[in-house]
C-alpha cells in the first residue's frame, strides 16, 4: 500500500508540474477569446460546431451552438425542462458551531437544500411557511428574473411576505449559469439560517474533472438575528460575531461541540469549487494550503481564468475556482479569516474569527487533522481586481447620476441608527408592495420608498454612490443589485467623485452583481435598462439594509405589467398576508427596521 501511494504521489507531482503550464489563462486550457478576433458582442459557434459536447476536456462547450462565447444577455437555451423543489421553513434548535440556539431553517437542515438546474431550465420552488409568528419569503440572489419580477422574493417590493401556514409558488427561467444562493429577504431573517446554494450548470472558461458544489462561509452569532438587530439599530458599532462557519459548521477552541467541515479531493483530478460568502457582516479571505486557485467565474459572470493563492469575498459574492489535486496524498487546511482583526477593523470586530479552518482530504489519506502550512491570509475589505469578463462589453462613458449615502443616529429617533440614501432611510410597506403601485398605475410613491424611475429602453444607466466623508462610519459596503449584473466603472477609498468621466473604465470593465463601495469613497456603476421590473439595490449587510440602506429602481414602469404576465400568485399572497399582519403586528414592526 505504501508503495502504491508513493507511486501515485510521484505521478501526481509530475501531473501537477505539467498542470502549472496547462492552467495558464486562455492559451492552453481555454478556447480563444472570440472578441479578440471578431470584435464586440459576436457570439455563437466560433468554430466549435454543432457537435461541441460539454465534458471534462471541453467545458467551454455546452449544447449544440451554445458555448462559453454565447452572450447570456441576448440568448440562452430553452430546454423545456422544469426542476421542482419543495421548501418548508420552520424554527428549530441547532448548534452549527457547538452552541445550541434557535434557528429558522429549510427542510430541517442548515444550510438549506442546494438548487441544481441547467442553463435554460425553468426552476419552480414551492415554499411553505411553518414559522410560528413571522413572515418570510425567498430571494434568488443574482437571478435576472427576466419577465418575472413578481418572483424576486422581496417583501414590500415584489411581494407580500408569506404568512404562517401559507405556500408561495416561485417559478422563473435560468437564463444565466454559474453559482449563487437564495435567502430570506424578510428583514434580517436569513441570519438565522434561511439560506442555501444555487448551481446552474453551463459552460466554463477552463476544464475540470469533478464539480464539488458550493462551499459557503458565514460569520455566526449566538444571539438570534431579530433581537440582535434590535440592539444594532441603537449601536454605533456592529455586533460581534461568535464564530465563522464553513459549510454550516466549524471547530473553534472557544466553543465545545463543533466540528471541521471536510471536503474530499480525488488525487490527480481537477475540481471545481464554488466559494460563497453567505455571511452577515464580515468579508472573508480564503486560501488552501499548497493549492492555488484558478478562478473562472465571479458571481454569475464567466471570466478569463487567473491564478491566486487567496481570495477576498464580500457578503453576497461568489467565486468559482478550480483546484488541482496534484500534491502529496494527505490532508490540507483551508484557511478562512475576516477582513480585519483587533478593534473595529474594516468590517467590525474579528477577534473571534481567528484560526478558522476546514479540512481538504485526499482520497487514500489518513483521517485526522492536517499538518500542512500555508500563506498568511491578507487583511482588508476589498474586491478582487483581476476580473476580466469572458464575453466582452464596451460601456460608453457618460456622466453618472449621484446617490449620496449618509448616516444618522438622531434624526429619526434618539440613538436610532439609520443609513440615509439621498437623506432618506428606505422603508417598505409589507401590505402594499411597490408592485401593487405599478399594477394600479399609481406613481405616488412615498418618499421613504426610495423609488428611482428608469425609463429609457435599452439605454445605459450610470450611477455613482458617494459616501459622506464627514458623518459616516468609515465602513465598506457590499452593494447588490437585483434584476441585473452591473459594470464597475470606477471606485476609490476616502475620495469624492470628481466628475471626470475619462476615469471611467469602458473597455470590458468588471461585471458582477455585488461589488464593494469603499470606506469613505465612491463606486460608479452602469447597467443597461433591458429588464422591465422593480429592482432593489442595497447594502448586503443585513444590519445596514435593515437600517435603511436601500433604494429601488422602477425600470420601464409602463412595460412591467405586460412583461410579467399572470400576477394571481402575487394577489393571493397579499390577501393572506394582510389580515395576518393586522392580527399579529397591530402596533407595527421594530422602529427603524426597513423590512428588507
């Protein structure tokens, strides 16, 4: 046996040395970037031919004429297939890190079931609430929801919450492929466990043998989210997490009863792993001892592959990576750390988040803790910059409209923390979502709904989010837009946007659905108004969006009704929610909580 393992290890080492060359971006492991040869927005076959079949040595292919070069904004397969899931959301006592606490979970498990589909499938999910005394709902993070805004799952915006005992039927098309997640958008509820992964199978920009699925990370609190948020709404500093979970578990010296997550690697094989920060407040830095990551996607965007020894991941972001299992057969630490440690750091106190690890286990290796060594994890709250979208887009330079982000702990109540978007903290009405206004052709939105109409069809929309440099806490914010990817044209820390559009990156800029607004600085975004609907844009830290950090674009409002079709499910959901809210919350909800 020792001889066999030694021979295998030698062969793997040889393969690993060869793979270092084979993993170089584009020239060897992936097909030619088509726009370099044929220009902007060309698509379809590029010499693959209709016989191009997806497999370990041809991941750039998919189904006939659909390949990695297909522009997902313009076309996608229609498989005629529907994948169906049944979710039951209920309270349960669980102990992910060894400390037992009340949670709210899906089908009795944490994380929730992973949704798997293929590019072009229809996804339907029946969500039943067994929660005792609260609403709920599910948002499908990053899903474009083209023609199905009523399925976006945002209480007070695109739906009324699901009342206890009721079921909502979500149904939408997978026009994109890649990795994402779903979560409750009912105030801070997802922090109690209403989360799970989404895998949409499709082509890729580099080859691999085995898909390991989604690996989520989340900072974790022993106090349940709603009482914790009530405290956060009256505190200048963020709550302090008690641990950081990897795939729903962790072993730390500060809590008894936890365990390490274990991921199994097959020697000599390349593995695709989908990294996800499904957390609450903290950025995470991730590294695997002895194994660099080849990064092939950022959020739902296929990218030109690049190699790195660590990744910085903001809340809501995803990275698809390839790990080559070409080291000696054994066990290796995956190391995870927060954006900062000591004091406030850049994302809050992280002293309980040190020495967070999971085990990557080679088949044939002994069980037990690894003795591997690795890099010192970086610190900081920032986005990766080596993001080059595979399908190129040219974004014209134009002057963005400004959105000012402010902060107060006095204007809306003594000690009440609120984040201000153009001087207003967002507040939704669960009884009358924004979609109801649209259905009634009513544009008399309340001021605190933070509605921004976007009217031009297929025009570029430019926005700069500018932090107040004098009154705001010096924090970064992961900004997420529903219904779209956006293009990141410019950003700076501790700076004011100058108005100089020559700074804007127009030649194939970073594209994703979640990006960091730097501390004390600004973020310039652009998206094309090609999806009639009501699309929330917000900070993805639950404590911040609960405290008002959000706005909603009503995009091509006069076209929404025709675009979305049947809204019977929307009306039925509101008819069941309204009497429940009157009976259960006659005095309203927690002051200062936006509901988001």
